[in-house]
C-alpha cells in the first residue's frame, strides 16, 4: 500500500485533521470515567444534586464536542478515501488504456475489472480506517492504562496482566484466520469469473444445454467459498468469548481487590467504576485493532494486485509525440521480412515481405490459425514485430505517434463491438463532427442504411451495451460504417463480413469498390467470394506467405489457395470470367 501513497497527496489536510479530531474525541472519552467517578464520590456520596447536574452537564458537553470532532473526522475520512479511490481508479484506467494487446491478453479482462472495482473498494476502506481508527485504538489502550495507573498503581497491575493476554488471544486468532481471508478473496474472484462467463455466454450455454453442468460448477465453487468462510468464521467466533472472559475476569479482579482498598479507605467507589470503564475501553479498542488487521490484510492483497497492473509496462511504446512527415509516393503498407510471435507460443508469422500500393484493394486469406488477424494487427501497431519492419506511407510504424498512425486507419475487428448510446453516437466515434450526410453515406456503403431507417428513430435509435439489441449482421455493417465515417486512408476489414449473407456481402464489396476510390482496403476473410475480385490476394498458411497475386493466377500456381477455392466453389465457378 505504501507505493500507492502518491494518490493521497491531494488529501494531506484530511490526513492531518481527521486523526487529530479522532484523538481529541478519544481524550474526551478517557475523561468521561473520571467525571463519572467524581459524580459518584462527590455528588452522589454527599447528596449534592446540583453538583451531579453540573458534572452531568459537563459530560453531555464533552459528548457533544466528541460527536462534533467524530463527525469532522468521518467527513475527512470519507473525502480522503473516496478521493483516493477515484484517483487510483482513474489512473488505472489510463494505464490500462496505454497497455498493448499483449499485456491485456496476459492479465485478462475479468481480472482487470475485479481489480478496478473490488480491490480498489478494499483500499478505500483501508484509507478510511487509517484516518478513523488506526491512531485512535492504540491511543485508547495506552491512555486507559495511563489513567488506570493515575487512579491506583496496584489495581493497574491487573490491567498490565490482562492487556497482554487479550493481545495474545487476538494475535493467535488473527494468525490463524488471516490466511483464510486471502483464500476467500481468491475464491470470490473464481465465483465472479464463473458469474461473468455465464452471464456473457448465456446463449452458448443454452445452445449446448449446459445449464445443469454450469450450475454444478457454480455450486462447487460456492461450496469451496462456503467451507473457507465457515472455517474462518469458526476461528473468528472464538475472539469475543475468549477476550470477554479475560476482560470480565479482570473486571472481577478489579472489583474484588478494589473492594478491599475501598474498605481500607485507599480507593473510592467511583474510582472502581472508572477502572471498570477503562478495562472495557481497552477490550473494545483491542477488538477494533483485530478488525483493522483483517481490513489491512485484505487491503494489502488488493494493493499487490493493483500495483501489479501499474507495474506492467506496455511492450508497444509510443516514442514520437509530434506528427512525422511521410512520403506521398511511397506504398501504403510495406512488410519487410516481418516475423512475429506471441509470448511462449513460437512464431505466428514468419518472414513476410510484400507491398500494398495506395488505392489497392488487397485480400488476405488462409485457414484458421494461419495468422491473418495477427498480420493486420501489426499495421496499426497493436503489437510490435519480433523481426523486420512494417512501413506505412514509407515510414516505420514505430516512428509514428499513435494518434497519427491510427488516425489514418479504419479498423473493423473480427468481433463487432458497439457501445451503449445511439447509432449516431457510435457513428461519430471516429469523427465527432461528422454530419448526418456523411453518416448516411457511410451507412449506404456498408449496406446498413435500409435497416437503420426502417426504425422510426433512425440514427437516434438506442444501442444497448455491445449492440445486443441488434443482429450479428447488423452490428458488423454498423462497425464498417463507423470506420468509413472517419474517411481513413487505409481501411482494414478483419473478417468483418462473416455474419453477412452472400448477397449483402457482394453488395458491400461492390459499394466499397465504387465509393472508396483512392482508399486502400485490406480485407481479411476465409471466404473466397469476398477476396476473389481484389487487386491482389495474400495467401497465408501456418504463418507463412505461400502465395500472392490475383485470383486466377493463385488458383493456377498456389496449391493452398486452390484447395480453399475448391472447398467453397464448384470447379466451373472458380476462374473469373
């Protein structure tokens, strides 16, 4: 947690004022037993009602001031803890957005969500407790011991005997239970993961009739969580009985030996009551300390998980901040002996060299796992090449600032992702000032205009998170339109028409060819029909380029392409007429 202290720098005032107010409240709390003793020994003993009322009024006044200081402390703790959580969450979100795809793949989306929510909430609680109780609880224990010695040193020895025993019980129970609290956090993560998988994959689960097996899986994980929670509950349940037995035994000893001293005239009855109150304060303060141990143990585990994210550096680093000059006569994209491999998985692409000229339409085809998506992900520099170089407009992609490189590209990924809002707000992602005319043109090219305006709301139709209220084909056409609205120099379609019927796919290709003159279009597909009319086709097999050329040339010269064609088309349909 110490490494996260930088997020508290804007809350130094609350970090100072809060504990001071809480200490002041604790001082008032320590004074209350002395006033109680005075009321008993002076007012009650002499029957002086006025004195009792005056001292009672003083107690009420101290209580009111204590409440005021406690409220100030509570507000300071709330401001600091919530502000701290907000700053950590914002900083983590910014950091995650700087991570490259490799780091996001490694950590995983579910884990990142848990860290941004549950873990940061745990840290917020720790900050609040730091301000409210970390100083107050030890101060009350020490203060109560000192006040006991001020009243009577002999009786105070009972405090010295009881306090270490209570502390020992707390230590042993915490020592046994803290590891279980860590396991509970891990098992909660597992339950959360299963819940997210079942909610997001409900259609797949029902399609395979896996409800019963998923229910069993959930029950097993919940049972594991239950058993851990029950175990730690049993251990923790010993805390109150054992500590209260020691405290009550100490109180009995105080009363027993105190009675003897009262008979001797050494102590007064009110002082005995004060000593009993101080013992109770010590007990309650130590129980608070035990709860703080649990809170800070959980916070420590959460801090480690949060720091792990902050400690993860992007493998793809932006080295340039200013736009660079490019060669207007250079090819749109050039691969020079490019090889790339994911961590610990060998090479996904091997020694690729090819050129895509400006205004060309290029198709990329190959079997599953051939490296098609990996190839196009290197162009906007989502990953850095392991060997070789990728050039865009004659300049290495590593020399570009991300804004310039990716601002010139329209990327339509395999998974059609829309965001909660309206169709209009989604269309304006690439160009905030896009006019309705530009949006309608893009919708027309993407074959989405008709279904958008079949709805009376048109562009203002609501889109739910992920576009779940639209069909797969509708989502794909809208993501293509979104990319076109930005009017990119290079349009990359990563198998983004897979959910379209053949007629719509053909209409989309014709529209792209006619309406995007001068735009470089790169189409990834497993359909021969999607790429056959491209100016150039790249054929990939197991990460290697086994052919490049037009459809007719490749069918005659490339065995892999020939096999793909014959698996989808009749022999007489293969060659372009």
